[in-house]
C-alpha cells in the first residue's frame, strides 16, 4: 500500500478525536462506534466495525486490533496496547496524533519541494524534441507529437508506481535495502533521506518510551517506523547485544550504523537521565538537515534541467541555421 499525506492526516484526525472523547469521559466502545459512524473511509469503517464488535463482547483492545489485520502498523498497536494496560490510552492517542502530524508535515514538505522539479521535467518532455513541435506547427502532425509523449508518460508512470509499491510493501525488505543503497550513493539526495530516517526514528523512539514501551521493543519498532532497512537491521543487531547485557547506548555504538552525533547525544541523554530531551534535539536536528538538503536538491535540479534545455535548444538552433545557410550556398 502506498501511504499518501492525505492518509497520514486521516490518522492524525482519528487519534486526536479518540483522545478528545476519552478525556471527556466517553467509554471506549462508544468512542469507536461514534468514529465508525462518522468516517467516510471504507478501510476505517471496516476496521472499526471489527473493533466495536470485539469490545461489545467484552474483549480487549489488544485482541480487537489483532483481528483488523494490517490496518495499523506494529508501532501503533504497541502504543495503544501499552496505553490500555497502563490506563493511559488517551495520552497514547495524543502521542500517536502528534507523531502522525509530524510525519504529515515531513511528507508534505518533501512533496512540495520536489513538485517544481517534476513539473520542469514534464515541461522538458513535452517540449522536446523541437523537431516534432515544428512538425506539429507546420504540418499539423498532432499524432506524431502526442503519441510518443503519451507512451513515455505511461512507461515512466508505471515504473514510478512500481518502485513506490516495492519500496513501501511490507514484503520487500530485500528490495528496499537495495533501493536504499542505490539512493544513498546519489549526492545530496542520499544524505537527505538518511537524515529524514534518523529524524523519524528519534520521533518514534521518544513516543514509544513516553508510552512505557520496553526499551528493546521500542528500538525495534522505532527502527521499523524510520523507513530505513539499514537502521532496521542495525536495531535488530543492537537488540541482540541488549539481551546480552549491553546498554542501548553501547549496543547502537557497536553497530556502527549511526552517525557520531546521534550516538554521542543518545549516550549522553541515557547517562544523564534526559533521554527524552536528547531525542527531541536529535529529531529537530536531523529534520532540519533533511529539509535543508531537500531544499538544495529542489534548487539545483531545476537549474540543471534549465541548462540542459538551453544546451539542446542551442544545438537545434545552430543546426537549423547551419542547414539554412548551407542550402542558400548550394543554391548559388
């Protein structure tokens, strides 16, 4: 399933409403029923129907969520289960609402920054080659102008959708590892994606720990929420070391998968008892870094495309005039 900013925002509103009604003293079954009747999403309605039925029969929220399949990520289920057991379900819903709001802002910002370069690429595809545009104007060859571009758009769109599906599918860890490795070798883009993954990991880890999740489970779930296959593998190795008696700081240091800044801040927060402040700093720091690099990318990609368009146009103009003068000379 491809997750869009609109879908993320739906979870923001859902968890906000859950927290608001629980804090108002409304019982959970009534909260679920109210949201089920109000939602316009078929997926939400189906899942909430299952949860409502389980709760009305006296079941637990944990058991109800288990019957909804893949409606919620493991991250959400862990937080909600911890909230149910600790009696802080409303607080966990607020944490999830804030978490998805941060994700929504990140996703919207990335899309906003790459939208203009994508438009420039689309414009270049529609313009070139100039010979087909000239044929359209002089000879009215509409089919010769449009058909190649439709074929290109169809093939490109199909490839992009396939890559997005493979990259977000839960069954494609091997592919995401390869894709991540390839993208990380691209200047600017690789570091921007890496910083964004670390920002998401810091955000998720802070939320999980505040909800009372065990540190080892929290690291595993936070790495999964980061979207990085490399960080997910590193967290799995770190968990083995933690189970062997190492502290989380020692475990992540041994993986050599995290930047020095991340490791230093995490270890200092762990030792001083201010891990929440350290994670908040790391989230803001890496989010700023990712935004700065995406902004740089959004500036230079159109510039490179502009230069390419100018060079190609210059080539066609020079070729045209050379051919024109050559024909004039041959006429004499």
